[in-house]
C-alpha cells in the first residue's frame, strides 16, 4: 500500500506496461489509462487486451497508470502529470465502481491485481496465480477479472472488494484466453473468449451459459449498459467488421453492420463502449471509428486527421467526451461526440497507451 502525491477533485487515471499492447479506461470522477513501456516483454502473445468501460456519475478528472506509476489529470485529460509511482508494471485493464463514490478502482495484469481508492490516497497490490487481461466492476464489493491460467481461460470473482477470489466454473470451450468482460450490475455479465466464444451469466458468475451468436466470427470486445442490452464486436467469417447486438439478454442476436466490403480500416473491430442503450462507439484497424446514436440501427464512420493505426480501446464519459487508445502514442480524445478528434501526448517517453476508463 502506498500514497501518491496530491490529487484533484477525487479523480484518477491508471496506466500499465507491456511491450506490444496498451489500453485505456475512463472512470467516474476518474480518468484511467493503461500504458505500455517497451521493455521486451509481451504479456499477451496472441491477444491484445481490451478495457471495461463504465459511465461515471459525475466529474471529468482522472488518473492514468503508466508503466510503473500513475499519471493524473484534474481536467479530463487536457493536462497530465505524474502523481504516483508504484513500481508495478504489466497492467492490462482498469475499471471503477461509479455507483459508490467510496468504492475502489481496479487494475489487473500478469499475476497481479491493483486496487486503489478513488481519491488516490491508498494503493494495494495483490499477487495472484493468473495472467489477467480484463476487469469489470459491479459495485464496491463485486469485481470480476479474466485471463488465462497458463493452460485455459479463467474468470475469477470477488464479493468482498478483492480480499478473496473464487474461480468461476466455465463451460468447456477450447478457448485459450478471455478477451473482454462486461457487467451491467452484480448479476448480469458477459465474457468474450478467444476466438469466437461468448459466455453469459445472470447470477454474478456462479454459472455461465455458452452462446455463439455468429459461428466462425472472431470476437474481441463486449459492452453491456444494462441487463437486456449488449453489443459484441470483432470480424465476420468473411473478414468484414462485425457488430452484433441483443436487446433481450442474449436470447436473440442481430448483426447491425451491413455485410459489405469497403469499410475503412478493413476487417476488424477491436473494442466497443455504450454509455446507455442508444449511444455507442466501436474502434478497430486502420483508425476505424464507428458511432451510433440509435442503439446501432445506424452506424456512421467518424474521421480523424491522424493515422493512428490499430485502435484498441475506447471509453466515453458522456455523449460528448471520449478517449481512444491506439496502442501507440498519443491518445485520441473528443469533446463533441467524435465529430472532431484530437491528439494528446503523455508525459515522459517510452510508453504507449493500452487502455482507458472514465
């Protein structure tokens, strides 16, 4: 446990290290960004990580974890400065409990779970047996993390704010890794397993049911703002960008992108976020950014003047303010819902953004 420097407006940002992949997460009263320092390590050789994104109740300041420390922002990311050094690298994802302002923030990585208070005054590192790539929060006590145990995919759950962790019993899938997790509350959640497995729980992870809404598809990210609605993204079996949605808790899935070629960015979407059941964004290869304001009935391409390459993570604070991590440098951010995107450099050198949470 440690104490960082001064923190503004109870907000924070978290960043992590890996040589190849970076991730960013944006949180309630907190801006969280995971970064990667090129150290020669590759934490997920087959699968880049993806963030879990939640809608905060208020505030637009935050903290970014960068490699072995944290970078803070008092103004939603307009200015960034180093606020805390932890000595912990290799973080892959970050999430916060926004409903309870006394709750914790969470970051996970290779055999490590980091919890920290929202006012950035306390930090705790717990070493675990699993390589973790995704984290999701239900409330101040319920947390889930997913990754790999060296042989098979793993999802672990805590109902006591991370003091103890229980491994969830997953259906056999032959999948090697958990790509993403999303929980809308303490009971209803989704897990995306590489390459095409989708799991659903309605009892907080005690039991999981398997669903493959699109056989042959490659699935990367999931978002779920409530118990009925969820979106998955990836690539279709023909190599086109894929968005599929359910409005009935997974009973039926509907492909929302037309099956045509010529999408900017080619054939892959990597991450998705929804702030409610109407407003969402998905990002992927070759700076592809898609946005919807009607629950995915219509998706439109958003342009950026930057060639940012592979966009790996996206998070929005509200319908206007959002961030994208591109696995490179700098971050992309918008204050008008993505009509215009700007670049934001991070302090220091040798780091790339891996995940964002607001």
